[in-house]
C-alpha cells in the first residue's frame, strides 16, 4: 500500500508538470498522427498511458507483478479526485 502511495504521488507530480508545460499541445503540434490526436484529446487516456509506462519501469526495477496495476489505479484515482 505504501508503494502505491509513493507511486501515486510521483505520478501526480509528473502530471502536474506535464500539464503546466502544456506538453499535450506541444506533442500534438510535433506529431500530427491520428493516435496522437486521440491521445491528446482525452486526459484519462494520456494519464493511463503515462501511468502504465511508469508502472512498467517500476516493474523492471523491482520485479513485482502487482506494481503493473499501479498505472491504471493511479489514472483512475486522479480522474476521481478531479471531479
């Protein structure tokens, strides 16, 4: 449980910087593909993809299969906290 809290705080911090720098707009302006357009139009999609990427990195670091669920849980929790 403590690992998830640390992961979520790191994820929340990264997403704060990500949105503050207006990264979705910059990504869309650089790569104008349909996948990138769909991804940058949906906040939950971006957060779940970034969370999944972070959870895979954490899995490669520690080797615990349970941490692979952290990405989806973090994206869902941040979406619930926004509303």
